[in-house]
């Protein structure tokens, strides 16, 4: 009989420093055939990001029909995914945990599980949510079923997660242009081991006492570029199947949050040596990480953007980045834009993408396109200063967006503000085009984002990463972590070189 492989997981990263609570309504929930349709190796579809395969050590000649996928029976259980946000409502997590456990129990005999997760989900009252979930899964399926986890490199590898998974891998690019390459690798490694009736691989975990934001660890620049660049060479060694480096998730205050290395393979000695080697290399460069772009306060960066002749000039509102868990309605940038005469009355055009406020969108919908509005915007989820802002202007468009819900485009003087019903992050040209606009038509574009995703990066004539307040503040020390393991860099900048400890399995 063909090996039977179940698919399940919950995929979200959660900031414990944002007042936003992620509810079940924020998730896309897939079951049955809808879940199977998610995966290109099952649907015989091209893999998204395949153009980056060679850069992360994969074979570029990925066929549409994968023999290893055809040789197994896929068993859909449940997958839930959401835009990063605040902690997940406990009742939602508990219900999905129970559904996954029940689904695996009812599936009958299983040989493997593809555990499709992010690795940085927080649930109030549950330390190490993914560890809790995989322990519950193991209680049902037992120790023999082979589990392969696909993760974001900003996830966390706790001891519980490591001990209960047989294979763990993560993205090798930040921005995450290889996300689907990673998922396919996790699935392929699992299936090939099952098809060949191979034993479970050896594995080794090394934690590194470093906790840094993604904006300092982009693989576009050094030292992350070279650190992650080592992985393909390590994987070519005899006895090594997979090597992975996790940065960890900086905006949650839990003991598991830290960098990690996991290596798997057939040769225990080679696996352990490679894990320690990568761990030592990570620590060797721990103080060399820098922000991916020039940084500044928002007011100063806006001065520079207005004065520049480079258009469009991009500004990242990094502290309220919904793509990392920010509430998406902190009004620091909106207030500054509204207060600038060069934008309100002068020659400079500016775009803010975006800010969530369902009530403000409803008011825009009431007057319709070309209608005049006088509304309060933002400051309702995250109430830190300066709070809600008065926006007086014209509704230029109303669009029912698949990600942001009903979305209003409001122009006030030279400022255009995108106001959404649901939290949304603008990362692609398509999202702007859906609203009938091109960001290249503006002088200054502010996006609630950290490092720029590929489309936004390509359109920027210049950009500054602004160090704004919010639930994903880049100033980690200012956030006030209290529960992470110490010493930890950068919280203890003068800490002694650690003794890296290897955990095997």
C-alpha cells in the first residue's frame, strides 16, 4: 500500500506586544479537497518562487508531476493561516487543536504527517503553542509516524517541537521568496524517506542566544546572506539531508524565542558537527547584523523624502507592520502626513498604505465614490499616541478587496490614505492596481511594513526604514521583554561567549 501522509497545521506569527487579538475570523481555514488544492505538488502546478530554487540549494528542474508525491496517499486534515497579528484567541486555538487531533484519530493508519506551520504562534495561557500542538498530535498518532515540519525562519524551535518532529526545515530567504520551495522540500524529504522505507533520520538542535528583528537579518545583506549561503554546501556533505537556520521571533516574550540550528541526516556524527559549526558561525557574526536600509525617525525621514528628487521615495512604518503582528492602526505616520503643508497644500503627493478602521470605511461607503467625508481614522486597536486622526477629504474609490475587505481610498489635499475593513499589508503592485492606483504616481509612499517585499523594493527610487512605535517596535529593549532566556543578545550586549549545547534525537 502507498504510504499515507496527513497534512495539518496552524500558520501565524503573533506579537505579544500588540493589543490586537487574532480571532477565528482572521484565518483562512482549509479542509478536505480545498486543503489539497493548496499544494502545487498535489495539483501538478508550478511551485511559486521556483526561480530562486538554485539560490537556496534546490534543483531548478522541478517537474509539474512529482513522482514522490504520486507515490503517497495525501490525507487532508486541517490548515489554518492568517496575517500576522496579536495572540490567537484561546477558544479558536483549542477548537482547531481538537479538530486536528480528532481528524488524525479518524484518519486511521498514517505513515507520515506534513506539519505546515509558521512557528511563532502565541496563545494566552499556552507557552509554546506549536509545541503544545505537536505533543497533542503525538499522543494520537504515536511515536512511529514520521513528522516533517515546514516553518518560517522567524519561527521558534522549542525542545518540545524538536523532540516531536523528525524533520524540520525553514525558509532560507528573507523576504520569504522561497516559502513554497521550503514547503515542497519538507514534503519531498518526508515522502522519499517513507517510499524507500528508510529509518527516521538523526537530528541535532543548537540554540544560539540571539534574538533579532527580521529587518536586521535580511538575507539580502551580510552577514545573513553568507550565513544562509552556507546551507547548500552543508547539505552536500555525506550523511546530511537538511540544514536549517531559524532567526526566531523577536516580538513575543516567551522562553522559546531565540535563534536555532537544526540539521538532519543519516550520519549522526556529521549531523552534530554541522549543527555546531553553523551555531558557532551564527554566534561569530552575532554583533555584525545591521538594519537592511538607512534608519531614522519618521518626521526626519519624511523631511528627507520631501526634499529628495528620487520618486517614489518609500518610507517603512516598521513599528506598526501588520506583516509582523502590528495592529495596523497606529497613527504616528498619519498624523505627521496630515500636518505637513507641503503635502496638504503644496506640490508633494503622498500615499499611506494602509490603516485599518471598519467604522471609517463604513462612513466612506455611506457617501460613496466622489463623496466628501469628515472622519476619524485609526487609533482604536492600538491606542498609543497620537490616537485617532481627523481626515477631511474625498472618497476616490471603494473596492471589495479579498484581503482587506471593503477598502476606501480617501484623498485629503495631496495625501491619499488607504483605509481597510480588515488588517492588510500592501506588498505587491497588484494590490495597488486593484484599487485603481499606481504607487509610482506618488512622490512619497509610506507602507506599514519592515523590509520591503520584492515588488515594493523594485519600485522604490530610495527608501528609509523608519523606527516608529508599535507592537513590533524595532527597538527590542524598549519593548520590555521579561520572560526570554538571559543572557541574550542584544539585551545583554556585553555577554560572554556562550557554550553552545547540542541536543540530539
